[in-house]
C-alpha cells in the first residue's frame, strides 16, 4: 500500500470504528429508556437486564454498520476535499477513482464482516429472549387439518397437531416407490414426537398397494418412522420468527412452508435481505465517496446531516421493499435488492460526474 492509501484507510477505519462502537450505545440507551418500566413491572433482576443488552449488541452493531460506513466515508473524503488534499493528489497524477479505491476495498471487507455478524445476530437474540422471558417460539401451538409434504417427498395428513404435547391425531403418511409402482400408506390414531428418536405412530395400519390395486395390510401397535424428520414446530410452518433463524435455518424453513402449501414470500424477502443488507455497506460507501466531494462547503455538521438523511432513506427503502415483497406485489429478490440497485446506480452517476 502507498502512503496515501494507508492515510485514507486509517482515517476511514478510525471514524468507522468510533461510530460503530458509539451508535450501539445510543440505540441501547434509547431502548432501555423505553423498556425499563416494563422490565421493572415484570420483576426482572438487574443482572438479567444487563446481560440481555450484551446479547443485544450484535443486533445494534449490525444496524449501525451502514450508518457508520457512510459517515466515515463522508468525513474522510469531505475533510480531504476541504483541505485541498484531493486537489493535491489530482495534481500529482492520481485520479479520484484511484484515490477512493482503499475506501471501496474496506467497504467490501466490511460487507463480508456484516454478513458474519448477521449470522450471529439470531443466536444472540434467542439468548436475549430467554433472559427476558419473552413470548418466543411459535405463535399458535395447534394446527387443525394439517396437510404437509415432507422433506423426502412423502405426504403427511393429520386432523390435529399439538406442538405443546408433541403429538398428532388421526395421522396418514403416504409415499410411493416409483421403481416398483407401490404405494405405502401408514395410518394411525396417534403419533408422538420424541426429540431424541423422532416420530412414532401408535395403533394403526401399514398398507402396501401395487399398481394393480392389490393391497397388503399389517396392523401395528407402535411403528417408528425415522424418515419423518420434521419437528412439531416445523410442521406448524408459521411458528418461528425470521429474526431468530440463521441463514440456513431460514432457507429450510421456507422450504417447509412451500411443502405445506403455504406462501413463503415474506420469509423469502427476509432471506434475500440477509445478503442485501450487509452489501449495502459497500454500496453506500460507493455512493458516499462522490457525494462528499460536493458537500465540502457545509462543514462537519452538514456532512453528518446528509449522511444520516441518506442512511434513513436507504433503510426506509428496505422496509418498504419488505412490505411490498411480503404482499406478493413484486418478486422477493426485487424487493430485497432494489434499494441497493437504486443507490448503486445513483453512486455510479455521481462517480461519473466527479472531476477526476
């Protein structure tokens, strides 16, 4: 790295780290002020509240990444513009594009870091919910007239599912062996779930039906079903909050909803945003670098105001896209990525207009 590259990287990272540590404290104080009365009314000990906010820090840092990245970019490039350092670099034969390359590379690295933090957030949030004894888990522990397509392609039907009691009533599990043209049908009055062994059918019949309609049946008192791997919570399909699941868990949950005949549009938007939100750090750095060269006359306060306004509009577009994508009006990928595409296009236009 050249001296100028190290100078830009040091200025950018110093401001970014300061902000990414300070902004969560601001969010934390705001949330604590709003929620403290409720915590006291519920009799929560001070130690549990304090530890819960430690677990809340990854979420706050994750939210603060785009804001910190844009303000750090505006501060770094804006100060260099005001002090004529950019003009001096251009006079020395260094173009603006080459000048901001270290900042853009750092933005790309921070986007990858944000993806990693985003995968830690669900774990920390789950621990926080446990400490605060909130109503986590599924919303409705019962489901009637369940029809579900399992992970291995079998069809499951039940009159009633209880995730509290880990049982199903009047269960039918059907599958087909394509090579032999044989249908296998398992029906039982009850099915019980054990976290260690899985599902067991009680008091039912196991039938084989070939392509000629010949049926062979065996009555059983108890039948272990190892290929039925879905838990009662997964069979409820709408039970888990997206914020409490990691990327792979959320992808599997979406597949579960589809196999049960549900509409996973809302969760597909969440899944796409797990990548689009972290990559917003790089996009917003690219947008902020040329923006800073046109706001040098306003001073520090003006730069902070512009940065906060732009970031709030950016995050608001993510929320609007989430609502539109969840309703099915547009494709979930378009809903999740349209803010990035919009700001990327605006950033490229600003870069094109900058005097190099």
